[in-house]
């Protein structure tokens, strides 16, 4: 679907929309040339070099997220405006302790699958990162240098992703088939000069692509923060505010609790696979033993209400953790409120 | 120098499936194996010229101020909300963090970030019926940080400092339900940015 770029009000985008030719059909591509040829564009980005506003703005585009044999290729380009100082090393974050990459790897190219709740990082094999090195971008301003990364294979059902690149992101990127052509062996490779030849032999040398797939967590809450939902692939955790469910110090459900719990029960009936775990939590105010007892009683009360609403097909386990598992700072009122909760955790049925 | 804020202005010009209007002789089409693509194309030099053009700074959708603390130091900062874009599977928020004065100020390790990670997952987008938080993700299984949960965020990490110019920031959040035309944006310690228009 074509968006009206002119609504964005940015200089040049209206012109770009005019230049875009609508005649390219799915399955065919205009003949790309070695220079000045047409290039696919699926989104643009910009961010401050080095995440520092004292440095130039890095600008670029994502040219494709494309399935290739054994993996997924991300093609992009980036550069700085003419006259600016281009420090290629500062175009990407540096690899930290938690990363498998090494200094110089342009590793900060990630694909986020919001529906599947997975995040994909560049593959790293015996010969290192399957990605550009920042030095490949050259040192000159006023041009866009091509970068690339090969990530794990995306599931066949993944059609649209977000691309996190450098210190920025691009949304709504379609997943397409096949590498970009023609492939050339040039460094630095500039936009319009062809596309990088992907190291296909190195893809198969990666021992386990799952090492480069991360679990994504999606968090939402209702506007009153009565229920905060955290979801990963296959599992849901709903934190219900104890302040809404119960009066202070009480394990008797409030009138306001009924509608909330009915909605939770409906979700359980629709999505829960296997036993549902209900756990009561308190803040640290008052006696620990009393808090433990209160959390257990509250968990039982919520369990009973959910059982009524979810039906006999859903089973429950209820327990209390007292004040032992805070999720926020007990020193603040907001933190203590967040800690007063009952959590409802369950695995979800596939496809639900 | 004013700067083009092309950041995050996703072209999103994905083609829908359509019949071919390419009437060029077959020999003029790509001689390599066809590269199926639904993405729009543009001349490379035009894209270079557009993306790297001299700056024109569009007006932010909302500007709010607040105070962050780094240690014992309270620092006034300004937040410009640049874009809230609703997509089918996600919401993109783009914003800019800058010093409220001409002085550069420390931001890393401030009250705006999550302790230990320095990311900005505390940002919230509020619709009429929901509060959206940035996606987060976990470290590698069995790795050094495996037990720490979702240490990473699909959102910006705070810069070390910001000046009056400001650092561009982003967050990827879950999709909105319904089609709200406006949302509120919240950041820890910062006044709410209310009624921010949503683009699609």
C-alpha cells in the first residue's frame, strides 16, 4: 500500500514519491546497472553517529530483508551529508560482553518479528560475523555505502518485520525472496554499484542458528493499569493489581474485581494450554508472615473466581510468595503498588 | 545548520500485487535470475541526494520538559516527540532528547533509564484503552546474562550526554488496537506529551 509521502512534510520525500515508478511487478525487477541504477527502498532511518548529538547524523535506507538459502539477508546503506566528518567506526554500537561479535563488526542489524515474538541477530560462524565490517563503509561523506548482514532463516509465515539498525529502526519491512543482484566484490560498495556477494558457504558453517534468535517480550496494560500483560512466544503472564482486586489487607474480592477477572477468564478459556499458575504477592509493609498468608489467600480467591469463569477445561495451581518477589522499588509508593499484585501465568495454545 | 529529519520516515512503498506493466523487451530486463521484489525502486543517485540533502528540521509533534537526575544532580531536559507511527504489527515512536539549556548535560545513568541497562524502556504510549511498552528481549540462552531476563530493548539506549541539538531516539512498541488518531507519550520524570497525532 502506497502511503502519501507528502503528508510527512520532509524535504525531498514528495519528490521521491514522484520518482518512484509503479510499473515494477511482483516477480520482476528493472535491470539494475553498475552505476546510477534503480535500487529498492523499503524504509529510511537516521540517528546520531555514536549516539551523540555532537557528531553528524547518520542517514540511510534499508533496501531489503530477503530470504536466501540458509538464512535471511538484510541490505542497507548509510552515510553522512557532504562536508560532515564520517567516522565509520561510530556508525554502529560496539559489541558488548553479551555479544558474540568482535570489534569492527557492523553487528547492530536486527530483525524483529512482532507476531512471532522473536528477534534475530546476525549469524556468527567460524570466520566471524556474517555481516559487514564498519571499515567497509569507507571514510568519505556525501555518499551512501552499502552494508549487509545474514541472519537466521525466518519462519515461512513471517511476512513483515521491523529492522533495528545502528541506533535507529525501520518499520513495516516486507520479507522478500532471493538475494539482491547483481552481486559485486567491491569495497567500499556504494549505492547504485550493485550488491555485496553474500558468503553462502559461511552460512552452513554456523553450528546452531538458534543461538542468534532471541525471545521477544511484549508488554501492554489497560489504561488504568489494572492488568499488565507480558507475553513471549508460547507464554503469557498477567499481573493483576491487588489494589483493584482487594481492599487493603483483605483477601475478599472487590466489586471492581469481578469484571476484570471475567475478562481474564475469557482469555484463559480461549488461549490457555495446560495448568494456569496463580501467585499472590504483597509489598513489604508490615509483618512478613502476615504478608505471606495474605498473598496465599488472595491467590486462592483469584483462582476460585477464574475457575468459575474459565470452566472445567482449565486447571489451576495457586500459591503465595508474600513480599519475597518484588518487581519494583519498595522505597516508592509507585513501586510498592506495583509489587502488590496477583500474577496469572499460562502457556498458550499454538495459533491462539 | 538545519538538518533534514529523514529519520524513521519509512517510505513503506511496498507494492501490492499487480499485473505487469513492464512493456520493455525481455532482453532489457535483468539478465540474472529474477529477483522477486515487491519493493519500490528509485534511482540510486536520487536517493543519495534526498537522504543526504541539507537539513530542514520539521516541527516536532509535541515538546515537553522535565527533570532527570543523575546521582544527586537534577537536570532539566526537553523531549521532542517526532513521530508516532502505527503499523499493522508494531508502533514506532521517534523522539529527541536534548538539554533545556545551551549546556551539555549528563544523561547516562539517569532516572530516565532502567537501572543496569541504560535503555529507555520506561517510555509509554497511551491510547484510550491501553498502555504500550517497548518490546524487550532476552540475552542468549546459557550466556553470561541468561538469568537476567530481558536485558535488552527495542528502544534507544541513553546517550552519555546531550546538548541543545539533541539525540534522536526510538522505540518499537506493540501495535495499537483500533485506529486512534492521537495518543499520549510518557517518559519517566517528563511531563506527558498529550494528544500526539498518529501517522499510518
